[in-house]
């Protein structure tokens, strides 16, 4: 079935432009016309399907690529889940598949289910009785809608489930995380709107802590000795935006946004010495998981895939000038589809700005009589998202010298439980009687590398210590060992700080003036990988987090580290399945997947709200340039290099002129 076009392809629209509100409206209308949307249908996901690389890099004879969207549709009445691709350009269905929940898993958790779990439990006699035994009524209790995972509990296979833990809320503005109701958990069948199973081990004292961190009784009087910091750029910022094309001091890239992944950086190029050179085709955080390490029966199933199950992009915050971002700010307002398939803009959801980044390079040379220093700066592209109790910032940094960094910022409120005993080994007492279970925040970056073109390779570089020998009489020598990761099966690797292990991504067909392949080096943080047992349910479902590095042959459909449908998937999807094909990756079109994150043993200082903790990685050019590419950065104005007390000439020497 083909319909008359309701949206015309725009020859001026780049195929990697973000999905517009109009396109979302048209998508819903077309899906309804094809009989796939009724009054009961819910949209678990709607996003753009990016065109293949050959259509983006000049091999398609000027044909404008189709605008294709992917929709994940749920009909709760029929317990049916559909995965659909739809061409907006040609007004036709590209593909359609119904999921088998027992095999494929469930579609992501939807926003309306956050409230639905409370509605179901407030009407359930078992839940009401369990609360009554604790002296509570349902209207005093908030229920966290927690993804169910896959475990050995009976009568769960094929059902769409959420697990609910209760927290007492004393008034409308009360932060209920201070009052966990322990010894009780409900397993809720969302499709049938009933309790599938209730686990109640009897009343446990509810902590009576004030968790309202803006209450003067908690935070005290606000400080008055904080002097203002003003950041100004009187001539404006150094970047430009044309549509979603961002250009800044040698860099150019396209800014994408996806309801599941959040920020996506497309087609990163660096311009130097008259050459516009590709570095990365596509960069995103493909998945993140938060597994908990408390074996108590009310929490031993806790593990949340905030991207695949809860859609971090859909939950993005609207950012505020002076609070979330400082300086000369450009905001973008991405549009996502709500549960009903209607467009919902996220005002100021993406923040773009530049900021000072300290010293770029400096040298004082007595022989030459010179003293030179240059300041670094970086371009920041970021968004923040809230998933339940935690808030996450996703920050991509580009630097003047070609460095690319990613940083995740974790803050918010630690998940809480009543502390069963003072020295309980699986939680920290953050306040009297209030525990915060140990857990991890593990991310996976999908880096579709394109260094000077599509043919790339990865080498593992290790420091090698050398023993004393006739050629090393003082034992001071050390060198570096390089190992090419030639196939997917051998490219599942772990960081090793004792060897200074890094991974160099290079193009064997593009040589620098020294005759060596141009490249970039990935520097990991060397933090722990997934801490759970190898034969655990979470290890099967979050296998990507068991290793720091995976390298696969590029395939457009292989987009997520834990697979397409994470919610209640039994495991084995994503990177284990991709790598099992054992494809050749030496000098091929490759994707580098890097897992990294935080292992959080909470501190009392993390309560009642957690100061930001950070994790991330760095990509540095390695032979990509023939020399330091920032020699043309001018000195800073001398007036900014000294305090006013230094006098009119006090700053001249600081900047080397």
C-alpha cells in the first residue's frame, strides 16, 4: 500500500538532520493509515534510521537519501509489540515485525507506566494489607517503577513486568527516598494491570530522616561569601551553527539527538593545513546499565538499563542559563515522540558553548631567551537527563589540538534501603538507619571510526619492562609492544593500568610525513568492569560491560551494545552476538565499542544529594598531524594574565610577547 505524499523531501535538508515535529506527526498519520495505530497503541520509541554510508559520502549519484523512521509500537490490549520501519519519503512500510517477548524481550518502559504501577498497587488488596501492617495507607506511598530483568521467578515468562519498591512521602514536596519501605516488593503485570507476585517479609522500621536538601533544617543558612564569577565573550562565541552543522576552530560535525541514545555526534572532521579530514563517522553512548550489588531478596534483581529500558534522550532536561550552562550559550531544542506518537519538544535540551581549558602549551627557554604560553579551550556539547533517583550529564568535548573527550556526570539521589545491620557489607550507612546499596554505573560508547576514510584498524599498545642485559646494563630500558587486533574474536579486551594499555586506531592506507599510518589513541580510565558473577542474569544481559573494549565490523543494524530490545531480554544480544560472527576487522570499516564507568561505594557525603562524580575516556591524535597543530593559536591578551594589582604592564611577560 502506497499513499499520496503528505511530506515532500527537502533537497536542502541534510539526511542527518534531527527528526522534526512535522516528521513525527506524519509518521503517526502514516502508521495509522497502514492500520498499525489505534486508540490503544503506545509509541515506545520513534527515531530516524540513518542512511548508509555510501549515500552520505558521495557514492549515490546525488540522490537525496530516504527519510526513514523506526517505530516501536505496543498494543496493551492485544499484548502485541511491533518493530516497524517506515519511509517518509516514499510513504511506504519498509519492514514490520512482531516481537516474541520470551525470546526478543519487551519494548522500553513507557512514561505512563511510571504512574500506572502506583494505580495498580493502590487497588491491590495484598499491597494495601502489607502497607496497613506497617501503619501506612497507599496515598502515603510512592512506588519506584523498576525494570524487571529476567530471573527464575515463576509465571513471568512472556509477561510485561515492572517491580515496585515503596517509599513513604510525608508531603507533596517531600523527597521520599529518605523513607524506604523495606521487606516488601511487588511484581506487577503491566499488560493485565495486576500484581503477579508480592514478596512481604513483614514490617521493617522506616528511616525517619529528613532528605529535603533545600530545607534550611538540613542545608543550614546559605553562604554569603561566594563572590560572583562572570563568564563573558564580548565578541560572541567562536562557533557557528547552520541547521545541525556545527563548526568551531577547525572542527565541523553534525549534532543529532535520539530518544534512546540522547546526543549523537555525526561526521566529525578536523580542518588543518587546507585539508578537511574525517575522524569519526558517528559517536554516541549506545547503552548504560546500573546494576546493584545487594543480595537481599527485595533488591537482588535491581539492574537498570537507563538507555535501552528507560530512554535517556526522552527523559532529557530543559537546561537553564546560569545554572546548567555558563557563558555564551547556544541551545538546541530536540523533538521526541511521546507515548501516543505526538511530537514533544524539549526546550533547551542541548547546550553548546566553549570554555577555557587551562594551559595548551608553555615553555620558558633560557638559551633562546623566550617565554611562551598559549591557553587551551574546548567546545562543549551536552545534555542532562533524569532517570528516577539519578541525574546524568553527557558531555562531549572537542579541543583545539584535535583531542576528543567524553565525560559522564552522575549526581542526584542514591537509591536507599533500610539498613539491616550497622556493618552490612553490601550497603553504606549514609544517615542513621538509612542504607545506600553498592552499585555501578557502566556506559558503552559506540565509536564508528572513520580516520581519513573507512579502512581502519586497532592495535593494542602495552608498556614492556626490560630486564638487565648486555644491551640494558642499568635496567632502565622500557619499550612498547604493539598487537594488531585482526578479528572480532580477538578484539574483546580489558584495560591494564600496570601496562599503560591503550588502543590505537589508525588508517593503514593513509600515511603521515614520517611514513606511518595516521591515527587516534583511545585512553581508558582503567576502572572495574561489571562486578557481578559471570553466570548471573545481569552478566548475560549486560555482557558489553564485562570488557573495556570490543571491535566489530561495521553493520548499520548493530547499533546498541546490549541489543535492540533490552527490557526483559534473556541475554546474549548485542556485542556478544555481533562479535560471534568473528569478522575480519584489520583495515576494514570498523566500530570501536568502549565500556567504562563508576563503581559506587556510597559515602555519607553522597546524602541527601550526591555531588557530581565523573567518568569517561579520551581520544588523542597519534600521528594524525605531522606536528603540534596548535602552533597558530595566538597569545592571550596580556590584560587577562595578571591581577589588577600587578599594574598596567604586569601581564605582558605571562603571554610571551
